[in-house]
C-alpha cells in the first residue's frame, strides 16, 4: 500500500459520505431530527448544503459536529417554521446567508461551541 492509494481511498470515502448525507436530505422529506458526527480520528467530512437539501417538511433538530460545511444555502429559510435546535459544535462553516438565518423564528437552541463560523451577526437579529 502506498500513499497515493491511501489518499485515493480517503477521497472515495469522503465522496461517499457526502453523497449519503446529500441523498438523506434530498430524498427523506419526513426527517425531523438529524445528528451527524463522524469519528474524531476520521478525515474531515465536507458537506455543501444545496437548495435541494432543505426540502424536508418537518426538520426540527439538526446537529453536526467535527465537520466542514462549505455553504449553507439561503434555502435554510424553508425550515423557518419548524427548526428549533441548531447545533454545529467543532464545525467550520465557510458561508451562510445572514438573511436566511434571521428567518428561523422557531429556534430555541443554538450551539456554536468551538465553531469556526466566520460571522455570527445574524444571531443578534433572531426573534
């Protein structure tokens, strides 16, 4: 086994993980609670939350840790009437829509512990 084959295997696992997460959010419309936490010794899982991933009608709680989220689409506002729990500890989020996050009027709990979210001004505007 050489370093190139290990890197190729790691890339394949990461792509599969992202595909599974994407499929879960785009095809299981009755999701209410989701917790995603890869093992701490695993490679960093990168997820891109696209518009289609916010089609769930019942999402009430989402918790993701030890991950890298490249973007959270402005379509997160689709969850504005039901999302109550939003937890991203030890997660790096590259881009999030301030305006969309401000629409999450049902939020009761936010966990951004040891989070590398670049900008959290939207929290001040939550009602």
